[in-house]
């Protein structure tokens, strides 16, 4: 099973067991569906979604069999995940990029993290010398993504790769 980070349960809402999830996940419409299994916290406790709604910047969720605030208080502050194999999406989630080799006309390193910022995604790449570079996931730099062969081909420009 490959866990995909969805966000964080930041609080409860009301007294009927609803939780507030803060998430910048790109494919929310594919995730927040009735009967979707979520995995909560470091022990990946399984809960099944019952209802979903948007409220301000939060994704509001209730779980099947839970109708009391006291049953969800234990999840406050916990990370929430979904199983990558359960997702039917047209695109890549951030975890798909972790471990991929980044290349231009030479090997540049491996993706160790994907940062989600307002402007989009940024790949954090660790080179063989241990230095890290940050590559924006935009067409000007990323030329080809080949998940099957574990590679990302980029257009390297001066100053993009940290050589220190």
C-alpha cells in the first residue's frame, strides 16, 4: 500500500463528530467520496468517509459509525492519508515523484520531496554531492515525466542546479 498525504485534521466542528481537514491536495474531487477509506495518524487508523462538504478553506468530513465529537477528538492534529491504489485520477500526486531520477544532459540527482506552493509544485532534488536544488514543475523546465522508468527529464538553465 502506498499512502498519499491528503492533509491534516486541524479541528472538530460541532458536536456530531465532524472534522476539519486542511488540505492543498490537487484531486479533491477524486478523494472526497462516500465510503472512501482514510488512514489517520502514524498508526494509519482506518476510517471510512460518510459525508463531505466545503466550509471556508476546510474540507469537512464525517466518518461512518461516528456521531459524537468525543469519538474524533483523538484525531485532532493528525495527518490523514489515502491509498494511492484507490485513486482513479488523471495526473500525478506528489508522492509519485519521490525517488525519481532527474536528468538533463547529465544525472542531476533524485527527487526527495515535493513542495506545494501557491504557484504550483516544486521538486526538491538531492544531487550526488548532497546539495539540494529546487526545480519548479512548469513546462519551461520539466520536459518529460516517465514514472514507469523512474525519470524526469528537465531543461537545465544556468543557476537552476545547486553545484555546492
